[in-house]
């Protein structure tokens, strides 16, 4: 049985969870929706099961419930990797530890250090540490534009698009470019997505980023800085809008494969 934690932001017109459930049922797999809010993880009755997390609310109860369930079950993605992706600081730290190219970044509480970072770069991008869908991201060009800290800041790289690469089981399987006239190119911020071919440099850095975070599947967001690709962030519960690759089918196949490994 595959137990599915649905994405809380799904809608009838944008139902990521439902798309994968349909593929699982088409393949003859047994699956059911798991409501983390109705589970006592200390007495769940779940043991040696596969749990797929399509999405999760950013609250302590859901994280802790998954953490406990992961002691006796195979959770995809693991709670550790979801937490790592939820924190931009931790994602950056893991990328740096593994030598994966990423923009110069600082996570700062001291105002003097934050001001120095802005003055040194001229333009920096402020991002909420736990933000998603491009919300709250803004360009900072002067220290008096910083606002209240602490601050997660990245050097600004001139661009008119970014790329999202979907990595599954360590392999890049689909990619889009996202184009907009604004600072962020997220589809939820008005960006336009278009499928692109995964070139070898894109493949190498996306797969390295997924490996650094230690995650089963993810969306790796990239910029091209003129010399090569650099990783902006890794999304642990990604959307796959506009991708030509059949992501729901590939995800369903991966989940079925991983459950069979557990039974072997």
C-alpha cells in the first residue's frame, strides 16, 4: 500500500496529488490518502509502509508526525530533506558543503554585516528564509532598503529567465525555462513556463544539487550566469507545471518501484 500525503495547495484545476494517484491506479497500485492531521504517529498502526509526501504544511505538527512515522516506514521525501529544502539557509549550506555552484549568499542577523553585503555587491536579492512560490522576494540596492532582519541575501545575477529541473531518483527527467519581466520568474508570480531540453551542464548541476540535499525527487531552480549554471534553491515538494516529461507517470512508477524494493 502506498500512503499519500496530499499537497495542501492543490485545487481542482491544479491537482498534483490527483494526477499521480490516477497514474498509480492506472498501474494497478494500491494507494490511499493519509491525513497527517488525523494521525497519532505514536500509535498510527503504520509499519514498513511507503508514505509519499506530495506536499506539506509548514507547521510543527506535520513535520514531527512525519519524523516519527519515518522511524518505521519509508517516507518519500524524507522529513530531513523536506526540512532542508524548506530552509534556504540549510539548502545553501548543503550545496556549499558538496561544492555545488550557487550565488554568493549570506544569512545575517547583524545589521552592519548585512549593510556591508549590500554595499559590496551593489544589488542583492532578499528572500524569506521559509518562503515559497516567489512570495516576498525583492531586490535591495541600498542598506536602508533591507527592512527588519535577520536577512537571507544572495548576490543579484542579471537574467530574464530561470530554469526548473525535475530530478527523480537521482536523474534529471524534465526541465522548463520560466520567463518574466519581474525579479522572480515563478509561475505563481506570472512567469511563463516552456519545456526545454536538459543539456549536460544543466543535468550535472541539478543532479548534484539533489544529491547534496539527499532527496528522492525535487525541483532544482537554476540561473545561467554567463559562465554556467548556478543553483538558486531546491524545492522538496515541487510543482511540475509546463514540463513536457510525464512527471505524474514517472513519479507513480518510482513509488511503485520503491515499494517493491521494500517487499523484496
